[in-house]
């Protein structure tokens, strides 16, 4: 079963910890900071890999943390698109992520790209807090055909912890395992 949930209906736990900056990346001509092609989806890092930035999101009334991460280069897909749920790549530094368990472990954190990222490239990912709706075009208006919708396994229910589950790519699922950590909290039940 493959259901979905809007990113505005989950809160991600800060599973990484460490310093968080409040300096916003430069905006592109359209005014978007994190999907700016001068530093997102680039072969050469535009920021220190692993940099974490916190922003206040008025729509979801809370703080969001985004991190500058790198794809692993061994995914079974050609790139990481907005809405693909990624996890930490087990054999590299913590800032490497991938969209399947053939390239990553279940946890320790969930990373959702703000826009498409070519395999092995650097880019910004939402990793903690509320959805950065006000800061990322693809997260706005969950009813829109162009908005990001996250895949689930059909088990996500309101007011429950969620985990990463590999089922034809990483998906969100209600936490049901003592061995896999929670990556966040669902505010609503997923939809078919």
C-alpha cells in the first residue's frame, strides 16, 4: 500500500544535534533562499557540508531546521526529487543521504530535499522541526499538483511517532519497531 502525507502535517525530530546558524542563504531572482541554484543541486559544495540553518515558519508556527547535505551517488534512482524521503548513508559522514535502504540505514534522521538534487550533488534538506512552508516553494499549498507530497506505507496515524521504512524506496510509517528510532510525529492520518 502506498499512501501520502503533506509535509505540513508532520514534525521532524532533531536527530543530529549540534550548532544551528541563523544566517539565511542568499535568495535567487524569485526570492527563494534554499532552492537557489547557485548553491542547491551543485557538484561543488556552496556551504560547509552539514551546515544547519534554523528559520521561523509563520504558516506552521514553529522553527524549522534545514541542513546542507550530499547524495551518496549509489542510489537506484537518477536523482533525489523533492518529496523523496531520505535517510543517512551508513558508511560515510553523517551528511551523506540516500533514498533507499540499499544506500542508507533506517535513521538516524529523515531528510527531505527542498527541490530535486542530482545524485552525488549538494543541496538543502529539511531535517527537523515544522515544515519550512514559507521558505520552500515545493512545500507550499499541499492541495496543489506541484506541491511536495511525502510517501507513506499506509500506516501513519495522527498523534503517533513516525519512522523510516524501506518499501520500494524509503517511506514514512508509524513507528512499530523497538530497533528503529522515531524520526518525527504525524499530526494527521495519511491518505490513499
